C-alpha cells in the first residue's frame, strides 16, 4: 500500500491503477489498463453485490450472470482463478463441506474438525487455495480437479459437465491446471474485458484519480 501511495503522488493525474497490480505482487500476470474510463461518482455496496454470484451458485446461473455482462465461459473460468488467493468465512462454505457430495471427503473432514464446526465459528477464516494461499498461480484449478475448494460455486466449474462456450468449463479447468501460462494470459484478457463493462451513459460519471474511491 505504501508503494501505491508513492506512485499515486508521483504520477499525479495518471491512472496509477495501471502501474501496479496485486496479482503482480503475488507472482501473477500483468496487463495494460486502458486509461480514461469514466466511472460512477458515487459507490454502493448493495449495488455491487447484486452483480456478484453467491457462493452456492450453480454453473448454469454463473454462465447466465456472466453472459448478461457480455462475458463467456472462458472469462468465467479464468476470472474465477482469482480465488487462488484470499480467504472465506466458515459461514460461507459450511453447507458445502457438510452437505455436498462433490467435495473431497478428507478435505471436508479436516475443515469440519478444525476451522469450521457445525455450529459456531461463523467468522473463522480458511484460505481459498490452501496449498499456496499467498501466490497467484494455477493451484486453484488443480484444487478444482481434486475437489478441494471451499465454495460450491467454484466446484461447479468442474464436474458439472455442462457445455459452455469454447467447450465445457471442465476442459478449461483442466487446461489451466496443466498450463499456468495459458491461465495467466486468459485471466489478463478477461480482466481488461471486465474493466470495460458498463461505463456511465452519456457524459455522466468521472475519470477517477484513485481507482479505489470517487474523486
């Protein structure tokens, strides 16, 4: 964060978000962020949450949600790879590890015995990708194949067998699990498409000096 602040002061009105990416800091890809995109002049957590898939979403609902934004199965699968870093609360993944048959039995048992009891511990955290939780790599996709992920919506990408876009999401997961370079390239391209979605109509909004908050 100190580095970001220094860059912000140094480049002034330049969109410094294009300079440093959290994924790069964790060993992931970089991409060029188009400058000058208008954004909203206000922020709303509730409005943002309406566009985020719930942790128990099915593959069909995920595909429908992404398609409504002009994004396809490849975008969905690649962008989901961001879950190679981060954490989730027990209350979010409890149903998956106690009720679902699609989860690795040993993985689920370890979580039930440790961080996520059947009752209580709702705020307890577990890494989304336990093998290398602080590295941006393709470990998330290897975990999908092994059925060792926290979120039901993530596991839906592998094993659901639904045809989608450029083949099944199963095929994309296997491809990314085997080829970190392919994942990095598709993730970067999908991030550019995601960043270009739905700018304010007409002349509304603003070009932000700091991408994390309104001017």
